[in-house]
C-alpha cells in the first residue's frame, strides 16, 4: 500500500463548523493524525447542525459527520489553566495547529503565536478567519454568506432579474478550508527543508476572490465590470445550459472545431457559416439567437442521449444532475470517492462520507476512521502526552476535560 502523503504529521485542530474542520479533514484523509480539540460538554457547533435533528441532539450532526472522519476528539477547556497547560503540552509534540477563532481570541486565551512558537519553534500555526489577521475588517464576525456577498460572488450569480444570489452550498467556507490545507502542506515542505515553522494567515475573503479567477481578472485588467449571466458562460458561446426533450444539458463548445461539430451533430451545419455566428465574438454578441437555434434541435432528444453523442465526438457536454444523481454516478464508484463507514456510536446504519478528490500513485486514499464521539479519545491523547490516570481523573474532576 502506498504510504500516505502526510503520514507521521500530527495536527491539533481547534476549529469549528466548516472552513477549519474542512481543512483538517483534507489533512486527515492524507494520513495526518488530526486531534480535534473541543470544548467539554458541547464540542464543535457543527455537532448540533444538519438535516437530522435527532443526530444533532446526540451531538452527531450531519454537518459534523461530513468533515471530521479520521480525527480523534480531545476535550479541553482552554479557559481553564489546566486545559491550557494540556494544550501547550500537546503543542510541543505537534507539527501543525489549526484554529478559526476571530483574531485576538488565541492571545486572550494565553495561546498566541509567540507563546506557541516558544513551546515549539517548528510548529506550523494556521489561523483561518473571515478577513485575515490584519486590516480594518479583521475583527468583524464572518460566516460563509457574509463572504459570498462581500467578495462579489453573489453579484455575479443568477440573472439580471434574480441576482444577487448565494451559491447553493457554503462555497466560501470550503474555499477557505482548501486554501488552508494547501498552505499547511506548503509550510510543511519548507519546514522539511529548513526546519523552520510558520504562521499561516488564511483569509476567507481573499480565498473567495482568488477563486473567482477570470471574473476578477477581467475587471482588474480591462476595467469591465462583471454582470450576472445566469447559466451562460461570459467567455464563450454556445457555452451554458440548454433545454432538451428531457432534462437540461450543459454544453461548452468554446473552440471553433467544437462549435462546428455541435452544429453538424444537431443537423444544423448552416449555423457555422451564418454571419451572426461565424466569429467567436459574433457568437457571444448573438448568444440569445444562437441559443434559440440550438435548442430547437436539442428538444428532439433527451439530455442523456445528447450527452453521449456530443461527448463521444469531443464536444464538452453533460446533463445537469441533482445531488443524489451526481453521487450515484458509476464514475465516482469506480474511483472509490465515497466511503461507507460504521456509525460512530455503533447504531445500525452506514455513514457515507466523501473522500479526497486526489488519488496518489493511482490509488484512492484509504477510508478514514469514523468521526469521533465528543471526547472519545481524551484519555488516550492525554496518556500519550504523559498524563497519569490519576492526573486525568483530576482534570475531569476540575472540568478542564
């Protein structure tokens, strides 16, 4: 079996809800030993969130289960001196610490970057926040929807009539978490070369703007303000979502040859020489007319058939699926992307979670362990840090764990 990319890396995950836990989950999937540090009694807020209220009442909310497989749970009250000391002892043995508190919280807990660096100069300390650790907005609270709006994402989502719209999933949280995981991995590479630790400051706002790519660069380079275009692709035409006899079909015929092939396969070769559509710029200018011509032919067959016909001929095309349909694709099963795990508390049901989008040496990442019950690994982690059973009992009695 291939050695996991992050095998031997020890991570302290002090994060809550999504951006931070998502980052920690990506690290755990690739073999890092991720210890999730949670508040005694309540734990990560995500334990109470998700579509199944009963799971939330059991502190096993679906939102938590989705991002915390493969981690161990250690409960510590970081406001208690004993809890703070336990964390510092763990820091001495750790490679990475993740946190997504608002800037200044770790300092107030007596766990600021200087304190942590004194305990472990080679520590990679990654702080994830809405706006970063510096700047006029640093102290503002931020959730995914706040970042989607402030970044401009919502202004370009939807049509002119429906915008602004938020994406149907917490994209800003996810992008911030992915950026954090990437930054941690990069910092570990430098540490492996120089022995030097790092303080990594991840801004969800900047991660969102970075991910918007051509939308932001077109404005920065040309001064042209982006506008919402619904399911159309502003870079090319025909490139968007089209009606068929059954279902919707995405087509991205961005190249001239792809456009010509599309026209031939729908029985409209004449569109290639139509003066309105001859040049790519003309097609963008007359995209509504082009859409009408193409849809007239697409509505003769269902989307599933057109997907096969066009894709086989080299024209990028695929159905618009629901989430259940997407997760049921044979392709994902063949790549072993979804993992089926035992339920954390032993109840008689399977827990399906997403794996890593990355395969290593032609192999999928192994299935992770189930997400932890709150405090499930407290005794084991503290024992590994040198605490005796009597000392652990004392920590429990004081409420520090």
